[in-house]
């Protein structure tokens, strides 16, 4: 897999990588000051999510994980508003797409198999979609990813395998998503992947986002969470799902196209 600067990767090169390998790495995408902000804000978000997990008795396997980091006035919002690699994501879907989930993982030092959440090989789309592009993962490297500190394991080409291969097969064909801090890996959500042990003495932090076609239900209702007046940025509204909502009742249903909850052209 080549690792050229985001701006220099040709659409044809991206298509070849994502089509054949199931993934494509972009180096030098996220600037240093934003990485610093993300490292800082991660701790605060982890704490907030931890409190909810404990309150609701679901903290068991969630150490180091924060879900749905939207809605603050923090670096997570800033990251999202940059719409990094938007053109490539549109290319992947051949059209509009929305945010399905936006989380944070901190693979902490000393973990033996990676944090529990992603420790087994899995794929993030539960319905195998074959060559129909339903979901795309974005893995943002907040720290450098190395083999020693638990760079994600993934099996090239495995987006074309419908049934779960054996663990032995997956381990034997594993590649590692190594890259400098600020790199972004896009991968087909049908790709079998797993977290890996962090054998270093520092954290290995990442943002994990998924994007889908607009008709796919979001993991959390971001437009309802954020409210109508959250942003005027049309591209950001599209990605957050404001153009593909489900109407409630006749008033929302009987509207001219530009005011509909599910706008024309969303697929
Ligand atoms: O943190 C990692 O290395 C893997 C993340 C993962 O498995 C996931 O986001 O589904």
C-alpha cells in the first residue's frame, strides 16, 4: 500500500487500493495542533462516557472507549467540521453519505490483546454487503501506530470473503495498519480486523468513525441530539444526517422538496 500525502493520492490509486486491498492509507492529514487538542479532549470524553457506563451498569468491556463524541465545542467538533477526505469518501459511495458513528479508542499500554472492545477479529458492518458499498471505516491515528504499540490488525482483501474465516487464517494473513500520527486509514467495513496488544509504555489513541449511505440508520440520532440550529454548513449538515431524517406526522411529510426531512438525491 503506498502512503502518499492526502492531496496527492489520485482517485484511481484510491480506487485500486480500496477495491483490491479493502483499505487506503493517507499520511499527514491531521495537523499537529488538532492532534494535540484531540489528545487533551479525549481524557475528558472518556471520563464522561465512563460515568454513564458505570451509572447504567455497562462498564464491563469498555475501558478506554468513548462513543459518539459529537455535540461539544471541542476538538472532536473541529475535526468533524474539517470533513477530511470528503472527496474520497464521496468517491467510495459514488454519491452522498452520512456519519454512522464517531468514537474514540485508547489502546492502553500493557494490554495483552488490545482493549476488549475490538480484541477479536470482526467486521463493523453486520450485514455482509459484498461489492455493494454500504459502510466505510475511518481510523484516525492520534499517536503513531507501530507494531509494538498495537497497530490495528487487518486482512487485506478480506472484504471479499462472506463467511468468517478461521482465526488461524486471519492471523496468518494479517497486515498491520502502521502510520505516523495524523494519518488516516479508510477501509471497507467488510474487512476483517482487530485491535492488537500494546506492548509499549505509551498510549495508542485513535478516532474511529464509520460512514454509510444516507438510508442506513445512524447509531445515534445526531440531528435530533444536536438540534435544528447546530450548523449552517451545508456539507456538515449532509454528513451529520440532517438531509436524511425520518418525518414524524403529516406536517413534516407534506413539505416541498427543499424542506423535506428526507431530501431528494439521498439514494
Ligand atoms: O483500535 C483498534 O486498533 C481497532 C479498532 C476497531 O476494531 C474498530 O474500530 O472496530
